[in-house]
C-alpha cells in the first residue's frame, strides 16, 4: 500500500504527509470530504495540524479520490482510539513494547507471557512503523504488570525496549 501511495504522491511530499496523517488517525475520505467517523472535518484545521497549506489538503483529497484503489482504501478508514493514557488513569496496566516490526512472533510472545501470568488483555494496538516514529505495540491489561516480567519480554526476538506503567 505504501508503495502505491508514494507512487501517487511522489511529486507532492506535503500531500504524502496529509495521506499519512489520514491513515494514522483513521480519517476517511468520502465524496471529496474528510471524516473522522461520521464527523466531517474542515480542511483548514487539518492543514494547521499537519503543518501544510489548506490547498495541500484539498489536493491530497482530490488525488485520493481520483485513484480507484486509494479511494477504496481511504473511504473505508475508521478512527482507532489509543486508550493507553485513559487506562493509566483507570488503574489498568499498560505495556509499551518497542520492537523491530519485521520480526514475526512479537505479539505472540508478549501475549503468551501475560497469559502465563494470568493477566487478561483488554486492548492491544500495534502501530505501523510507516506511520509512527517508532514501531510500538501498546497492550492494556486488566491488572498492573509486574516489573519482574521485563526480562522475559526483552528475551523475545526483536523486542528492543519495554515500558511498563
């Protein structure tokens, strides 16, 4: 998919930034307009948030709409809530795993360790390294995660750093 987006916007790096933000936040494009769920967004505010001119946002939307494949993808997007900050306030456990996204088995390794400890998972979000600064897996658990598990998590191939809160 990224290759297709890069190809479509190769002459317009500012539009790539807009398309990335749409994907990262789940902003869909329907009938030439941007939406977060069912709420229509204003291109001016998107432009301010991304740090581009409003016309760049409008042109990115037009480019997406003019391509059948991209239109199908972007019209199907839905927002995803990252509840990790709220989870901390509510007293749930939060595990952030920074890892090499190309290594298979990271999610399985993490969930196996948690299951072995009898810790129930409430929410799991793996961020796409193409959209985020770092490849990160966020796991929200029913209970706090014991610090003694850090070494177990770090033994999983590809895991580089663990943050427990």
